[in-house]
């Protein structure tokens, strides 16, 4: 448990618009559901911010001693271009674009999503639920809503009647009467209200992804997928449901209506959402043609974890503006952090290093550990936690304790500091001037002055000192360059 005991962890709840103390329904387990990707295309780094946020939440809960069961869906059917039941199925768009079956499209982009998530050190959920493998559960859920009088059938599908659920709009504070008054002429005139949403859509014979149902051949609506799959694995009362802020007004509003109508009580106790990632101050999106993927970052010479570092320096409920210069700054800082972890390890006996990297050294009672825990417990305050991390990284009083603190903090931050301490990162890579710590740069200058004075003994001694810090020197025609071992 990180060595810190807190009375409570405080988390935001979108439903109440407040930050309050969190306690799980079951003291032994936190039930966490994360809205997963629609796998018809690449996930953007904007999309990945939602999964970084969910990962920090899970790691933080585990840091404070909770056992977490995380479930995430994979939407591989039934999600239309518009969240409001308009446009085409996204999987069919992918099929036409690439000349593959929807199932091939889904398998391809699901694999890429998890490869990108792993590169960002995002923990894999305990359960990954694919929509196509849970259609029977969705049909049963719709039948339950139908029996309770919450649905009606029209020519193109079965719809949830929001007028039967008085609390509809509670998450997003929707103006439902305003929606009705402002409804466009081209909306589905068979719907009782513009905000009524499909739980089952009837498919014409040309539609590839379809299943038999009591309402004819078709496929499930987007919202019903998460309701059915979350309760399949987490039961009828779920502690936390996460997603991007864009899910609030339609998708998660629909989930609440379905869940609570079917069960007769509040199913999800706490809704948590991350804000948008912007690019150069504006929206990032596939439709805007200005999106980047994790592979794009790598192609430009960036570590995937530089993006994780970049994201940690903003609170999850704050908009985050992406620029290449900002990412470059994050990578430089990350490299310095890795170098510092390695430097500390080189100053400690091997058995002690092994114990620290295995998490075998307690940091209980250290004021920095208490400040770090307090920052994380205050609604996942990662910017404040990063400030504590750097405070420790700059300390020079006790290498063993400093390294132990960094490794302990990394249980939440996941910046590969244990691998850096072992010298497994940045190995044999030439460092830029920005990456070189001041101490090492000063020693390199001293060695050059010793060489100019033909004081070879002093120059060799400095080389050895740099070697003990984890650096080798390459003498080049343009001057000496440092490399990390």
C-alpha cells in the first residue's frame, strides 16, 4: 500500500458535479468499468488520454490498497457515425475503406489499440468484452426493458422512451424541451422525442453485421452494449464508470436510463470523465483530419512514454493542449528522470538496488511520500504528484531512500523508472545538451580542461567518475559526447 494510510480518497463525480470521498460498495473490491474503443480505425492520442486517465485511476486505487476489477468493452458493431442514431455504422465505413470484412477490421484495430496501450504502460483490463460476443445478453436486456414498458417499436428499430424515465438528462443537464422545440425537419418523425435512442436497429439484407431477435434481424444500439456487458461482469451495482467528456450528453445518459430503468435503482455510483486533448488550441479528431496516433509519435522520434509524461502534467479534468514542442519538452524531462534513476542506482550496492526495485523498501513516514499520496488522493492530482517526484529526484541526501521513493511513486505514474535504474533505457543513445544533468556536464568540462593542461591522471579520474554515474565518453572531431551506458 505505498506506506501511506489515508482516511479517504477524494474523487469527482460528474453526476453530482462534486469531489467527495470514495468508498466502494464492496469493501473487498472496486468495480470499475471503462468505455473502450470503437475499433473501425486507429485510436488517436486524444482517444488514448481517456485510457491513460482510467489507468491512473486504477493504479491509484491499487496504490491505496484496493483490489480493483476493471472491465472494458470493445465496440465492434452497432456504433453509428453520430451518437444520436444518425449516419452509418462505423464498422461498415471501415469495411468499405479497406476492403475487409467488419470482423477483420475489428480484429486489426483491436490489436493495434492494445499495442499502443501497452506502449503507454496502460494496464490491460481484467475483462475485455467484445460487443459481438455478447449480443444474446443485449437482447435479454432489451426484453427486460420492453416488459417494463420503457421501449417502443417503429419501422427502423426499437427505441427507449425517455419520457418514461423521469431522471433522463441528470448527467448532462439536458434541456429536453429545448431539444423538442429545436428538432430539425429531417429527424425520424416516428420517434416520440428527438432524444429517444435505439436499443435495437433493424437491418436490411445488405447489412453484413446482423443477428436474429424478437424484433427481426438487426444489430444492437451502442448504449445497450455497455449496459449489458458492464452488468454481465460487474453485477447490478458498479462503483465507477469512466469515459471521455464527449460521452456525457448521449452515450452515458443513455446508459443511466437503461440501467436504472431495468434495475429500479442507481447502478453506477460514480461517473468520471476526462477532458479533451486539443491540438494547437483546437479540437483533434478524425473528421477534422488533424489527429495523431502513438505510431505517429514514434515515427517522429518520440518515446510513447513521453506522451504519458506530458499527460501527467495536466489534471484529467482540464483541457490539455498538444504541440510538438510541448511533447519535446516532456521527452527531455523524461530522459532526465530516467538518467537520475540510473545515477542513483549506480551509487547503491547491488543487493540494496535489487531490494528497492522489487518494492522491498518501505517509504512510510517520509514527508515526500505523504505529500505524493495526498496529491493522488485529491482527485488524482497528477501535476502536484509530479512536482513531488521531481523534488525527490533532485534530492542528494540519501540515494537509497530517494530511489525507493521514485520506485514507489512509479506504481502510479508508470514511467519505467525501475527499468531506467537498471540501465535498460536509453542504452547507448547519444544525449543532447538538454538531456545532460548539470553535474555530468560540469564534469565533462573539467575533463576537457584537464586534457588541455595535459593532466591525464585528472582526466582519467573524471572519466571514471562519469562512468560511475552511468556515462561513457566518446571523443569526436567536434568534441567529447556523453552516452548513457
